[in-house]
């Protein structure tokens, strides 16, 4: 397939060839949903932790003798039924990591890219051309290109002027082409690729 490359004024400057097997497949919604489930689950840290009776400080001595006091038997002041005692059956560190085969990850990526392409939500620019750090200039470029809603800007060669200009805008976020994933693509309404970034994706995800 051929894809137009725009300048920062929204004018076509050239066309590039992209693989149909990456950008024009029938999206596999089942695999895509599975990927998103695995991705979001893997964001869980699983670091919640409480101390049980053995881990709470203190409580080494028996509070009172076993018999003759008229009170209930007690072996430790750190029993779960005591104030400042340990917690019973509380949360412990857990590994929530799920895995997905490489072929399914690639299929999910191709499906997400194809969804954006068929939905006319994927654009390519040869550069944003910011000469200095300027939030207003970046906002103006997005408006000129006609990009509305949440925008994902995918880069291959880092441009500090662009990165810092994006940082103050809430509706656009940047992602490196080498770590781009289907979740990022689906979460954004529009995807704006640098020319070098989309060519890199085009080669890495072909069959």
C-alpha cells in the first residue's frame, strides 16, 4: 500500500510504500483484546504487604500467666485480635505477570495498526519542524494537521524541541517506535508517525 507523507503544514510531500501485511490485514479483535488484558494486568505491581503475628514488632513475652487471673488465655500481645497485633490473611506480594506468545504479540500489533489505517486515524509526517521549544507552536501544528482528540506521536530520532513542546499538552503523548505497543495505539484516537518511525515499524512487523 502507498501512504502519504505530510509536512507540518499538512501538505503532501511524498508517498512511501508500506506492507499490506502490517497495515492492511483483517484485525483479529480476539487477539487484540487478549493482548490488552495481558498488558494491563502486567502493569500491576503486586507489592501490597501486611505483617502477620510473627512479623509485628514486640509480643515476645506472654502477657500474663496461663491460669489464675480470671482473664482469657493469651500467648502474645501481637495476636490478630489485639490492638497493634498482626493481620490475618492480609495481602502479600504477588507476581501478576502474564505472558503472550511472540506471534500473538505481532498479530496484535498488526491488528492495531490496521484498525488505525482503515479508520483513517493514522498519519505520517516528515518532521514537525519546531525550531525552538514552544507549546503553542506544537498546538498550532496539531491544529493545522487537523488532529483532534487524543494524539499519539511516534518518533524514531529524538528531538528535544518536540519532546519538551509536547510535555505541557494533555491531549498528545509521545512514544518511541522501538517500544510502541498495541495498547498505546488503541488508547489514542489518532496516531501521528514520523516517516522514519513508520518505516521502522513497517520492516520489523512484516512476515
